[in-house]
């Protein structure tokens, strides 16, 4: 829960008043036809561990100001973290010099006037006031659990606290304060032959389950000992939430109206335009975004200052919405709609244990690695399984198996769903840092293409 007793002055980043004052200083000195100021102010505590010891701990704080200047359709920007009066004025002048030299941008739509935004408080006092001792205690517990099991732990806890503000020469001002934390742990055998991973991501530190992370990573590492090869092929797979989230993070960027209208997307209709209203996925699949979603809060505005609100992109398997930039919306004669700020997927009541028990022969996948795009028309990706891949036979885990390279259409994945579990927020990024909030369920899916065997750990 957010702590309503915490004053804004106690929070990392800038208060709305301070951000507005800083933006006004930059805009007040602008001689451009139009200008936009974006201010990112944050504090970032972190702690790293490797080889069963804490290796790095610290925090960084920064206030970065980006000034975008425009003359007609010529646009350029400069970013600085020197915010004294002289340095800020110099950055404004430099952005103007560059804008005069820039080629015209035919898609520049001008700056936005004042807008109304949804009230979103993404600040959690548990995260905003996190102490170095809290991070050290979490890392020490993970190291202790791994060491006690005869394994080696490497972990990273990334905390981000701060504010984002946007102001324009047309009078718009937007401000959002938020927190976030990602905690991830890899546990390996001393000889590197086996590996287990677990992690959590949240806006609220109290939702990070350090005990579970440590236990899961150690359990996966130990269970993956003695892995043997399994032939590649199309398998029924049980995808743990992190595995689903790592794929759906890529799905988030596909709801683009322009790509659909230009015939570059799975959502492109054969005769032109998009496939709004078509049933494209399993009817149990719904996908939303909502900047006010609990513990997945995001700024209620995009990089231009356009207002973001709750959106339904897929409802009961039917495509309901696509995102439209201001330029493309104007060209197509439709309402502009910013891209999703987060990704919230529907779920069901089945547990991972239920999914395993229902599977005659399949593969349990913990997570993926090195995911890369293949074909936007089929939303296809390739990558590697990692940190715990297991054969399921007759409703139980029968043995650990070596990793695979997969080649998989996310369209087919969402069409071939057999079971869904309860949605949870996951650490979906590959860099272990706080990322876009992704809330997804575990899934059982048929016909997942495990294309080749990989010897990677």
C-alpha cells in the first residue's frame, strides 16, 4: 500500500512545484517557435553479489533535463544534468542551434496544450525509503541459502525512485512520481554445470519475496543436475510466469496502428487497415493496459505529454484497439491513442502444478534468454530456454533436459493456450533492471516449437 502520510518533500526526484520551476526557467529562455522540456529526476540504490559475496553496493542520483526546440518542422534536442542558470541557458541555445541545422521532420505535430490526466500515485514508501541495510539483508539471505546448498549465488537488486515531468511552450505540464524494484538471483553449481534463476519485480518493495526467490533459485539449480538431451520438436509446454512475461514484453510493442495500416503487422487486414473486431486469439485471452493498475503503476502520459488512460487491446480473444501516434491518427482521421504504458494479461485458476499434472508429455520452461525478433507479420521470435528446463511425463517432472533454441509465433502461442493461472507481475527484462510493468499468468500451451538443442547453461 502507498503510505499517504509520506510528504512529497521526502520523496526522491523533484516535487511538482520544483519541476515546474525548472521547466519554466528553460522555457522562459527559449527563442524557438516551440519547445518541450522533459525532466527525469531519480535516485537509484542497488546492490550486486557474485561468487557468494556482495561485490558492489551504492546509489546514484541525477536530474536530467532534455530541451527540445523547434523552428517550423525542424526539431532537435539537447540533454544536460547541469541545471544551474548559465548551464541550462546554454543547453537551450545549443538545442536551438541544432534545430536550425536539422532537416525538416514532416511528422512533427507541434506541442500539446494543457491536458487533464488520470490521478496515478506510483510511489510506495516501502521502496522510496528503502535503506542500504534492507538491500544488504536480502542479498545476504540469498547468499546464505545458496552457500548452504553448496552452490554459488549471483544477484542484483535494482531500485528506482523518482519523478518524470514534461512541460511545453503551449502551457502543458505533466508530472509523475514513482518507485520500482527488481530483485533477481542466479544460483549455479561451483563447476557451472547447472543453473537456477528466480526473481521478482514490483513498485512496492514489500511485495519482493526474498525467501521465495532464494528457495526457487536453489531448488531449480539442484533439480537441473544431471540434465540430458531431449529431441527438438513441437511440444506441449508449461511456461512459468517469467517465461510468459519475457515473451509478452515483446507483444506489448505490436499494437501499433500505423504498422497495421501499412501492411507490416499481424494486425494488418488483407485489403488494408487493421483487424479491429476480429477474433484472433484464444477466447480466454484479454490484454489491457492501465497506468493506475495496483503495483504496476506507470506515468499517465507519454513522451509528448499525451494522456494515457486504461485501454483494452484484446478482449476475449478479439482485437479491440491499436495505438496511434498523433501524426498517424491525424492522417487516418482517427483518435490518437498512446502505446500501452504497461501490459496486463488475463488469467485463470490453474496452478503450475495443475498444468504439469495434466500433461502426458511436455516440457516445463522457467524462462528465456537472448530473445530476438524474426517476423513481425507473425510476431515470431527466437531465443534460448535457460535456468531450468524439464521433461514432463505422465503428469510429473521426469528429468532435467538440456536447453533449446525456440522459434515461436506469439500469435500461435496465444491461439494454442490450454490452461491459464493467476496473473502476477514478473521480472520480464533480460538486464535484471526495473522495467515496464508486465503482469501475466503461467500458461500451458500446445505445439511450442523447440527448434534445436542448445548446450548453453
